[in-house]
């Protein structure tokens, strides 16, 4: 799994896939195996330790569909502009509630 973030997780790709699994405005959040949330700073390598404290631990990426208001044309255009800064210029996939 590859997740690109700028403060928040913005787009997620499965290993070896050209198209994303999920992208903003949908929410992408990290969880530990026992359900505790993790921030990106907790996953990134610690400068002093040279590795993440979660290295070797199983973590999950949870995707939550965006609220309908985040799918309005003006907000969708804003998310598309941010995704373009990460070199993604396609139509962002939309997660569906199940």
C-alpha cells in the first residue's frame, strides 16, 4: 500500500496498481490491529530512531466515504487541484458505504 499525504492522507494505491483505491475527499485513516488510530507522524520514521515505532506491526488503512457536501463541484475541484500537486490528474475514485 502506498499512501500520499500532505498533512492528511490524500490518495492510496495498492502495490502494483496504476489506479488509486481511494482518494480525497474520502477519509483515509490508519488503525492499529486493536483499533487505535494512528497519525501520519506516528507511522513516519522517528528521526532519532531512524525507523518507525510501528515497524513490523500490522496496521490497517480505513476508508470512509465523504459526506455529500464534500462532493459539490467547487469542493471537488479543490480536491482535484490538491491531488494534481501529487501528480494525479484522473477522476478520484469514490468509496461507497456498505
